[in-house]
């Protein structure tokens, strides 16, 4: 209101100066604005808006009117926002203070129809606004159990603006997935992470870093003694077999879609008896294995059908010395499900599979003590607890991605 008043005053002073020259010639003073000469003024300040990084506050505080003055104030404003000719927001508001900031950075065309008393038709005004907010980060939560997933969403990215993330609990080179001014990152908390306080540092190019405190809660994993046929152990767990396996993983996990290939939660690939849980440590024939179990072992009779946990693309289907008949399915945004020790494989590398589609059968191939499926999920450098993906609430997050 105050700025509105000042603008009117300024207008008046300029007007007075203009007419000073004719003051002494006794020419009649110009009348006050009439219907024909009535022209509301709209003025913008700077169009850079910096918002908090913790919430999504633009609806509450990011008002376009923070930098806009309409004088005189109309009694009613019809508003249309559009981007590339498509309407993105439309409303009738009582005054300029009810105009929200467009919900995306970049160019938005604004059309205002200003209604004034005693004016037969509304005054039309068209202009563009191009807000440029600092990147805003959201995190799904700040306290995690080992095996869970930190999900980070970034908004208001400029074209080509780079993002980096680093968590003090796990040295990963995580891949962000960009889509139309939004980016998503999944940052795992590996099962080996000790309880404690950590820090997640997020940086958008040319902007200040943001540090988010992350707490990892304790989780006790039960040790499991495993007795394996010494011959199987000696032939399947060799330098060669590990090298072959890791080379296959490197190759099959390099390509991933930038949007999820799925909607909703994942499902168990079969209805089996859980013999080893996620994160369990093991001794193999009395010797500590030195690693934690990367997923679920689900025991079932040889020949039991195994289905795809979720829609995705088969990135590998073949035989490995270590894991026997193996399948890797990619689900987009860096999520891979993996299936080991299978008997039959009924899909091929490159195939698109639907959730629940049969991909093969239970076996005991590779380093295995009996018929079972080893099922695990890999994201950005670590195996995460499959439970995270079997729970529906995880995917409320993915719904925030543009469709
Ligand atoms: Zn296993």
C-alpha cells in the first residue's frame, strides 16, 4: 500500500512539472484522468527470489506482489499464467497481494484483467515474469536405519546447473536424475554404517552449500553360521569368479533411465521361506565372510516360479560362476534388482518385463547350499534393504516427480 501511494505521488509530481511551462499562459489546467486517459501502472522490482531450503514456501511467502505495484489498486483482478502458450494457473483475486509466484523458474506469461469502478471494460495488461530462485532441496527424513535410503529432491534448477551431494557416512559418486527443472537423488545408507551423527552436504552450482544433519540409528544384524560343501566353496568363490561377477555388474548397471519405469511399491519375487535376512553377517565353514548379506535368501523348491519385483528392463540374464544363473533388472533412476542361483532363465538381456512377470525358476546354481533365490536391490553404490521398496509409502516420494 505504501509503495502504491509513493508511486501515485511520483506520477503526480512528474505531471506537475510537465505542465509548468503552460502555467503562466493561463491555458486551462488539464483535467484529472478520464476514462479515455486512465492507465493503471504496474511496476516490478528485481525478479530474483531466494527461498528457504527446508520447506516449499513459495505458496506462502513467494508472492509475485512482493515486487509488484498496481496503482490505483483495482477492485478485482482476473489472472492467467501461462508457459509456452499453455495455461498453468488461472484465478480471480481481490488484489495484487494474492498473486502467487509462478511455481516454476523461467519465463511465465502473465495476463491481468484489472477491474475498476466506473470502467465499462477491464484494463488488460500482459507481461512476462522470470523468477530465478536458489535451488531448493527436500529430504525425505533425517533419521535412518542402516539399509534405508536418503531421497533428495531439488527444485528450481537452471538449465545445465550441476548438483553435487556427499554424505559423510558413505563415499559414493551418486547420480542425480534431472527432469525439467527438478532433480532426484537416491543416496543409500549401507548396512555396514555405524550408528551416529553424520552430515549430508548438498551443493548447487554457483550457490552456497547446504549441510543437513543425518542420524543413523543402531541396528543389530544376527550373525549366521553357514556350512557349505568345501568343493562348491572352492570352485565358486575364487578371484576369477569375483572378477567375472564384478565386471558383469559394472557393465549391466551403467545405463539407467532418468525417470522411474514403475509406479508404486515392489513385490517379493516369490513366496518363499526367508533363510537369510538383509544385512546379516556370516561365517562360512567357520571363517567370517567379511561382508554383510546384500538382500534376502528365499528358500523354495527347485522349479518354483520367480517373478520380476517391478517393471523394468533386463540388463543381464546369464550364467556366472559365483551367483549361478543370474538376472539384473533396471527400474530407472539408478535402481536395480538382482536375482541369483536360479535354475531356468526365461527372459533375455534387453527385454522389458512387467511387475509379476515370470523371469525364471528357483535353483541352486553357483555358490549355494540348496534351492533358494537370492534377491537384492542396488542403488547408487550400495545394496539397500528390500523392505524399503516393498513398503508403499516410499513411493509417495517418487510421485513428486513430473509425470
Ligand atoms: Zn544370499
